[in-house]
C-alpha cells in the first residue's frame, strides 16, 4: 500500500507540474515515481533467478526501464501504478478469499474463567489444566475441550461447521473448543489443555492451509518462461519490422502478465476460504487441486459410512419371558459396564422408558460380561463364552449363536439363575446421509467407490450392497489398506476417507486423505489433506464440488487474462496502441482477471445446498420422536411373533393399536401440516415430499385394517378367521414404518443442523 501511495502521489505531482507548464519538472517527477517501483520489481526478479526461476516480473521491469529510457516517463509511471496496484489488488483479493480462515483464527479465545473454591478468576487460556472447572458466559467462546457440568447448554457451532442451527447439550455432554455459548452461562470440566483441544488443532491447520504453493501456480511459473520468450519475440519483431521502438515498448507494456501471476493463487485460496465456511479445512491449494481431479473414493466403514455406535437391532426371548422385562434386566446390568455393547443395551432400555435402578455391586469380567443380583435372581449378561464359563450351556433354543454372530455385528446373552432367557443382537447403523452422499459423488463423476474395512466380510457386505459400492475389501490391516490405496491410485486419482488411528497411514498414502475430524482421531486429522469439522459425510461432495469449481475458475481467469493480453500485444505490434494506452488497458485486464478469480467464493449455478429449516418447522422434534417410533416398529414385529400363542395375544395387540393411533398418526399429521411444506420449498422440484405422503397414506390404511381385524378377532370364531391376516398386516406395517423412517431421515438430513 505504501508503494501504491507513492505512485499515486507521483502521478498527481507530475500532472500538477504539467498543468503549470513546467514540462521538464513533470518528466523528472514521473521518472522518480517509476524508478523505485522498478527497483522493487528488480529485487523480486533477482530472488526468482537465485531460486532457479525466470519470473514474469522481468517483463514489467523491462517495460518500466524502457519507458523511462525512451522518454516516456508517464508511461513508466502508469506501468508502475499497474504493478503497485496489482500487488495491492492481490492483497485485497486474498483478504476476501481467506476471510473465513482469518475469522477462525481471530475468534480464538485469549482468556478463560476458572471456577475455584474462592470464586471465579480470569486466566490465560494457556494456563488451563486438565480437570479445571471453567465458566462460559453467554456470547463467550468455549476455550478448551471438556464435559458439561450443568444441566444443559446451548451452543452456536456455526463458525466451525457452517451449521446455523444451535446445538443443545445435556449434562456430561462433550464440548468442543471454539463453539460459542448461545444460551445461559454454564460450567464445564476441561478434558484437554487449550493447546491440545480441537480449536487449536483447527487453527494449526488453517495457518498451514495456504503456505504450500499449489501445482497450478507452479504451472503458471513454468508458462512464464514461454511467455517471456514470446514477448521478447513479438516486441523485437515489431521493432525490427517497422523500426518504431514505441511499438516494441507498447508490446512490453500490454504483455505484463499479472493475470498469470495472480489469478491462480487467488482462485484457489478463495476455494479454500469457501470450504472453510462450510466446515471443511483444505490444507493448501495443492490438496484442493488434487481433490478436484479425484475419480476414485475409498471409504473406511466404522465411523465413516456408519455412525460408529452400536444399537439394538433385534432380540429374542425364551418362553415365559416378556421382551421389555428382559431388556430392563439387561439394561440394569449393562449400566455397570463401559463396554460398547453394554452402553448400547442401556441406551435401548432407556429409550423405551424402562426403569433402570443402579445395581449395588455388579461384577464385570473384562471383555466378557457382567453379573449381578436383581429382584432375587442371579443374572449374567455377556458373550456365549462368558455364559458357558459360568455354567450356562443350554441357550433355550434362542437361535444358532454361531450363525447369528457370523451374520450380525455383536450378540449378547442374558441368563437368569443358570438358564438363558434372552439374546440381543447389536449392530452399527448406516449414517442417514450416506446413500445420498454417494449418489451425489456419482453425479459429480466419481467412477469408482470402494469400502476398506478391518471388519468381517459378513458385516461389511450388507452395507456395501445398500450403498451400491463397486467393491469391498474386508479384514484389512493398516498395511493392507495402504496396499489397496496404492493399487487404486495407480489407476486413477484417488481419495481415502477415514476417521480412526488405523486409517491414518492410508490417508497419508492416498492422493487426497479426507479425515472425519469432528468425531475422528487427531491422528487421522493430521494425516488428512482435507479435514471435515462437521460430522457429516455429505461434506465430501461439497468439498469436491468446491475444489472443481475453484480450479475451473482459476483456469478461466488465466485464459481470460492471457487471451486479452495476447490480443493487446497483437494490436500494439500493429501500431493500434500507444504505450500509455496499453498500460491503461492492461490495468483493466488485470482487474477483470482477478475479479473473475474471486467468483470462486460463490457457489456457482446449482452449487448451493438447500437452506436449513427454521426451528418452527419442527424438524428436531419430529426426529426426536423417531426413536420412539422405531421402538413402535419393533413392538409390531414382536406382536406379530406372538400371534402363534393364540387368542391370549389379543389384549397386547389392542394396546399396540391404541399406541399407533395416539403416537404414530399425530406424528404424521404434524409432519404434513408444517414440516413437509417448508421442506418442499427448500428442496425444490416437483412435489418432493409426495412419496413420503403416499407412504403416510399406506400406513394409515394398514392401521385401519389392523383395527378392523381386531374387531373381527373378538368374535367367537373370529380369531381363527382374523389371526392370519392380522399377523401379515402387523409384519407389513412394521416393514413400511421402518422403511418410511429411513427414507425420511435421508431426505431431510441436509435440511437440519446435524445428522439425525
């Protein structure tokens, strides 16, 4: 900016002397104005030469010196204005392009409020220690990762994730540093120091994001050599052909290739900034360029394509044991263990509203199971081997355990007083946004998608089939994942997506490593070229879209600027442009190329995601009700299974019908009255919610049909007539409801603040 101010002052001073009739003074002022800029450019040229590069600034240096030497000091001063203005414009453009990254760094908290026995004290964030109780007041930024100590908190995570919907946390919920308190003040216990927390890691990533010179910019450096040679040829040819040195000077002036120097870096940094606003950190222009060329994407399974959390998928009970009673007993025992299977069983029991008192003295065998006394009985919960070791060999005909384990994820058995009474099947669930994300990648031109997982083939195959993946490689060690990445990379530009420590080597080996950084490990985030700060798989498609647009805009800006410069060179060589007119024209070309490069900050045609739904749409409330509705679907299946016990099953089925009318039908009416109309506006197209409404209608018809069959079943001969159709209707409604919930969650996932 100082150089630009010097040039503007010199141009104004020379013009003043010229208006006063002091021509000689104006010549001296304009010459003095241009020469410091020439010295500044010469220093850059020398540095480039010492670095083994022939920079295109050499043309600008030659143009300034030639203009001053040939008695065209005003032209030299205008060229100096072009150079200084170009650098200032580049600084402004990069400021626009990196605004999102700069905002992340500027928001870093400097102080924290620590709660002590004597009150609250202000400390530097560097002084935060693990275990400190910290107070975050409304509007303040969470200074470190931790665990919520108060009943609830409302957080604005938009600066990190791009999501505008606030996050509500309950006591013991995990907080990430960098989120802003959007509600009342709350306390939390620090689990990491500030430097080891999420926000500090994000800042380290963003500071490194633009330091590596991208390949496209290095390609511009290579083109520079040819452009310098072309300029020398045209300028020398025009002078030799016409004998007019002015034409040669005019060619040098319009050949100053600022578009080639500035356009590519600005467009790529703009793309990095736009990605950051969507919660995607791209570590430099080189990573962005590689991402733009990706044709093959490899996925880890657990925590990437799936949620990484077990849930109760199915259960079976022995005769005489009620299903809810069995789940309650399992939940009570499970509370005494931190094993993922136990946590999933306890969560399933709480989700059904079952009372789970704390067990006084549970006995846990590491990796095996839990034992305890409940309601006067001795209970065991764990693997088949755990039960066998405790003398429970008879599994009460609950299923062939070996076959179940081979097909499903995890199986846990419940035994009471030496007899097996229930079996629980737990499985990892697919991310709701995963199918839509993979379809979006196909639409972007990704031709091959492969799953690489350390899990068993039997567990991986159903997920691969549901997502229509091209291949799946199961039972992979980290070394085998690296070999698979290298094999795929030899055939096409390849990206690897993962979240765990075991994925870090494969992420580093891939052309582009994409780390699920929101819930993934620090090792994966460090190894990845792209880090997703929000725990949503669909941001991968966003990242590729942004990368491709940014690279395309960079090439368009270079092509525009250089094409116009080439036409101007031809016009100057033919004598249609004076050196002064050429300098003014070139300044306009520079501005046009840079402004075009800045369009990488915009989404482009069809490139923007639908706006999130407002809170008044009720999406969060409807999604919260889905857990209970999934329990209702399981109850439908259980009721259908009990039909074989005879008419004794009738009262339970009648209670289930009442639940359907009191829970499911009001849920559907609420969706159709408020949620679906607003969602249709956001999604666009022709009747996007029509299929879901038609499924609502089919569900209502089935509920009415079940009610009619129950009325028939109460007659003297009615059970024998209605039991078969009633069982089929219950199974059909269970399948329809489960399918509807899955489709609805997938379709509405991008309209909410987080994955349902």
